[in-house]
C-alpha cells in the first residue's frame, strides 16, 4: 500500500468520479503500478460479489397502497375517466411543466435548445414508465417477439437485441412519443434497475447532441448508430449505463 | 382554489417522489435491518415529504427523498435502538493474511450471497449506509453527500473505511476462519436471529435489549 494514489485516486477512479483527463492519467498509472492494479482487482471482486448477492430490497406493493391511503384525501390520485392516450399527454405536459417550474437547475436552460427539451421529455417519460402498468405494451424477453410488435406502429424498424448474457436482459417494449414523433422504447433490466432505450431515426435527432446528461438523478446516455439515434435513461449509475450503451452499439 | 392547488401538488408528488419508493425502502431496510420498521419509517418519511413538498426546489428528487428517509431512520434508531448507533467495528487489519497477490481477489469473488448479506448487515450503520447508497443505489459521491448532509470528503473516507471493513469481514468469514471468531459473534447471532424472526417477535426482542 505504498503507492499514495491508492488513497484518493483509486477509489475515485473505481467509482467513476474522475474527470476525463484524470481518468486517462490514472489508467496510464495503472499500467505501471502493480499495487494499484491489484487493489483495483480486489475492489472489483468485492463489487461483483455484492452485485451477485442481489441485496436490493424493493418496497412491497402493500406499502405503496398504505402510503397512498395515509396521504391527505386531496392528495390521492383521482380516477381518470379520459382515454389513456390523452392522459399520457397530460402527464408528459405536466411533468415538463413541473420540471420547468420547480427545477432551478433547468431554468438557465430554457431556450438552451431542443436537446434539453428532449432530455426533459425523456426523463418525464422514463419516470412515468416506472409507474405500475406503464412499463411496456409488449412484455417479452424474446427479441423476435418484441421487434415484430413494432411493425406497422412506427415508420422505422428499431434494432432489438437481448443482452441477457451480458447482464442486461430485455424485458419488453412500448410505443412512446419524444421530440414530436413516435419512437420505440425498449425496456431492459439491470438487477433491480430498469433502463428505457428510446430509439428513433437519426435524421430527426436534435442538432446539438451531448453524450451524457443527468437530470433529477436520472442518467441519460445518447448515441447514434447505423442511422438510428438512441437514448438510454435509467437510475442506474453512469458507468454501467455507458457499458450498456457500448454493448448495444456492437 | 385551495383544493385545486392541493390536487396539482399531489400530481407533482406522484411524478417526482413516488417513483423513488424502492430506493426509500431499500435504504430504510438496510439502516434499521428489519422489514416491519422499515415500512413504518418509509411511510412516515413519505408523509413528511408530502408536507415539505412545497419547499422542494427541484433538482435531484431521489436524493431529496432519501435524505428525509435517512433522517427518519436515524431518529427511529436514536429512540428505539441507540446501541445500533454506537456499534464499533473491530478494526483489526487482516490484510497480511493474503498468501499471495490475487489470492484475496479470488476469495472476495467467491463470497456467497449469505456471506455478503451478513457482512454488510454487521457493519456499523454509518459505513453500511454509505455502501448501500454507493453500491446498491449506484449514487455518485455528490448525491450521497446530499443525502447524508455531509461533505464529499466524509463520504469518501466513509466509503474507504466501509470497504476495508467489508473486505476484512468477507475474508474473515471464510468457513475455515470461523473458529477464530470471538465474543463479537454473540452480537451477530442476536442480530441475525432478530432479522429472521417474525416482526412482532423481533420488536419484542429489541425492547428487551433496551432494558
């Protein structure tokens, strides 16, 4: 443990907290420092044991009902008589409005371009999809079921691959609406985290495209591939979400 | 008018706060180590979150919710199980037991589910908390700092010590190492028994501990 990088840089590198430049510098250091390399392997071994142990405790359904029942009466969601489609519209509109009104961080971005609006829409859509019954229109772990399902519902054919072997099983798909067009949303799972991948043709992607963005604690990774534009959205940590994006690109 | 605003706020609450219920429950469950108490704490925290929702300034909703859950959990522990907050971990360094480079990584990799669960469960609450937020919740240092209301430096040192202890514990828990385990074991067994008991019994047990 003589290497002084062990203390600060190594954990920060391991946790994906270094900026790009320091990240590259540290990777160079790793090549020449067996101590740090070994320490990193130990940390990775421990993390993989922790992941494999599936320690995440999900809230029981009953708790959700209990909380809803305990909230003041006007807080309980009113039954919605409108058709589902228009309700979704309202929900998206409301979520964007809320994000704009409440989000101090969002304010400077107004007028900051299409990309930000799309990112906001995607986060709103992702959050909504996490509510019961909204995650998928077609539930299947079979890419050969999910892909044909989109036939005739979209003016393009989204690529659908299952990454179950790499730890990101496909669990379904649904239609969504982002950036003034119908898009495909593919749903993957990483342990207890869900990932929505929004896919649409590259020709209607926003002009300014960052690679990653974090909004309200949700991570977004954007990329283009084979004429399609992709955005993966999840509460999964950025390092793993990026790894997932790279797997999809292959 | 009042009614209308209430409903609008409730809609926002539904969109912004409710999606983090799993994260809230996971944190409470790991902090108080019992499902029954965790459910009560999350319910209380959510009622508080609803009450304070007007003061939510946007930004990271998950961190905002988890901060409330954390505070509620600590208040619960202070009141009901103060001993949990003063738990000390035996910080012996066992790293010199590694026979050769790489041996430790192999051992850590082979730790089974129950070992990992127990090892994490036995850590002092401050280290357990930071590890749960980082490794299970996948939060960035900045977000963890926000949840804990502490500087990033404290998060980093907590993580480093928590990881060292977890590693130590996993290596120590190897089946052949079990015979070395000393008096500390009794406390562990008690916690384990308590966690596996039905809720009513486990509450009773905690009450007995206090006497």
